[in-house]
């Protein structure tokens, strides 16, 4: 055993001595590199034999050595800094994840609290609208029931649970739809609207902006006005309502909105009363008339649009307006409002929904699902005052205005040549950017462009604006670095296909993307 011990000692000594030689050699190498006295001694040893040119070369050699040493030190420092930054990034990410976990926990607590409140208005006590038990404290629920029972409950056989809608039934009991014998054309309509806003409200919009607004109204029921604050997004919507003599209903969107009860109201299961919103009453009134009604969803992206407006988005996509029905209550009472059939409300076709959005840290991004079903209009410039004719508000029959839109779609249908250019543009976009637009967007375009032309605009100008806002907008979701080199070629294609500078909105958008990449 003693012999084996000596063997093991010598065997392992050989192994570990190698490590000693490595580190010792590295240390000796560093000492030799920075051994200034040794360098000086070598120079003194040969200095007597040096010529002037050799002294010059010696200086160059010293400078080269210093550069090499400086380079090595710089590389070491660079990698050390990079390592420290990487470590700091990892630590920051871990800290951020901890904060996110904390915030997620707080959000869950807040959602639980809201679900408990929703229980108070849910058809089934103790269950939220999604059918998930909230675990509400039984004592708290009993206390809430006791408090609610102190309120007078509605008698289903003699009292209506819809106070506002019932009052509207009484107000319109003897109402007959009016025929205003309108005779204006679309250019005259745009002219009157623009001059009404300027002369009566001191709101100044360009002719193009008015054409865009009217064309958007013709192409879809949901219009989105976007842009910087203070440019008149809400103002033009209010002006529109005043112009057609039906002041717009303003629904100020709140960050807490999560479902349709926030815009339509909800049934209180304790009192049996339905808490009606102004939005619901406004739509109900519109169902009685042949006039134009406008709902403004002010700052609509403070909450997720596809949450609180999801059902309306789906309903407004249905081909026949007869199918535009939404369930307000699950069962019907004999005393329910006249136009509430089996608990369902017919959404009137003479109502439009205009949403205003600001894109900042306090808002949600509007998704493609919403944008594809709407017509976005950018309002980024303040109006320039002009000498306006004094124009009063006018009574307008919805059926007449809608008839003008239908006639324009036929009379000013997009020309075959332009349709071919649009098809080529679609093929180019698919090939180079992997972005395509569906039938819904084509359907909107075939309404928007003809009405814009009927209002006095140019066909290519309308196509340009529509494609920039509805199709090229999708480029923002792409990797801008990867598509940057394709942008110049796309601009050349647009100039060649539509004419030099004709697609100015598209080109401006593409150049802005290029700067951002």
C-alpha cells in the first residue's frame, strides 16, 4: 500500500504540476511583457552601435509594441464591459419578471373584485357572466341581498323594467316617419356640411377631409378617427350630429370596460330593473325614425375594443340588416318596451359609430380585427380658417342619403383599369411583403372610392388613401429591418403603375417606415 501511495502522489503531481506551469508561465509572460528595466538594459547594450535611422526604427518598434499592448488591454476591457452589461441585463430581466409577477397578482385580485361586483348583476347569483364561480363571501352576498331587498322590486305584470325605453315608447306612440323631400347631391351635401361646421361652429376642415369623412360613412358603420390630440377628431363627429339635427351620443370609454354590459347596461336581479345606458336609449330612439344618428366612442382604445364592442362588430358585418339583433335580456316580460322583441333589440341601420383614438402609453393597440371592419381616417393637421357661407343644419332622411351612396357606387364604380392596377399592387405586396387583403377590404373599397369620386374627388386619390390606411398600415406589424430594402422598389412600382407621385399617401407612409427602420 505504501508503494501505491508513492505512485499516486507522483501520478497526480504530474497532472497538477501542469496547471502550475500554465498559470506560472502566464504570469511569467505578463511580467516579461512589462519588464521595463529589461527593455532599458537591452537598449543600453546596443545603443553605442545605433545609427540615426536605427534609433528611428527602434522608436517605431516601441510604438508598435505599445499599440499591441493597448489593443490587447482594450479587447479585454471591451469583453469585460460586455459581460457586465449582459449580467446587468439578466439581473434587470429577473427583476422585471418579478415585478410582472407582482402586477399579474394585483390584476388577478382586481379582476376577482370586479367579478364579485358582476355577480350583483348576473342572471345567476354567485356565478360570473362566464359561468365561473367567484367564491364570493356568503356573508357579504347575504348582506348585499338584504340591502337590495329593501328596494322596491318591479312587478312583472304591471311595471316596466326599462324606464328610459318605455318613456321613448310613450313619446313616439303617435310618431310617423317624416319625409323631408331632400334633393341635394353628394357634392352639395359635402359643401353644406363643411360650411355649416365653419360658419356655425368655427370648425375648419378641408374639402378633402369632408369627402373622406362622408365616404367613410358610406363604406362602413364604424369609422375610426385617429391622430394627435387637438386636431378636431371629436369635434367633426359632434359637428356631423348637429348638422343632421340629431346631436351625437357621446359614450366616453373607460379603462374598466370589459364586456357589452358597459355600453348597453345590465339587469339587476335583485330589483328586476334594467340599468339602461344613454347608448341603449339612443339606439332605441333611432329605430323609430328615418333620420341619421351618430354614436361617438370617445377614446375608444382606453379599453380593448374587441371586448366591449365584440358583438356589435359581428352584427354589423351581417349582410342583411334584418339580422342585426342583439340580446338585451334573456327572457321577455309583457311590460317590456315595444321594440324589444323576445328580449332582443333590432340594431337600426340609420346609426353610425365613430370612434376616436389616441396612441399613447395609456391606451391599447387597436387590432386588425377592428381595423378591418372600420374605415380609419387620420386627422393630424389643424384646420385653416376660410371665408365660409352661412349654412344652417338640415333635416336628412337616412333612406335618401343611403340612396345617394348606393347610386354613387353604381354610377362611379371603380374603373377596370384601376381595378387591374389594384390587383397588380396586391400581387406585388404579397410577393415582396407577404401581406394580402381579403374580400372584406375589397368590399369596403368598392363603396369608399365611388362615393369619394361622387363627392368631387379623384379616383386614384381615393384608392391611394384607402390602400395607405387599410392595407399598408399592416406593414407596421412587420420586421422593419427586413423590409427596408424593399421599400424603394415598391415606391418605384407605385410611380410606374399609377403615375409619378399619384400615390402620395402610400409613398409618404412607406418613407416614414423607412426612417423608422
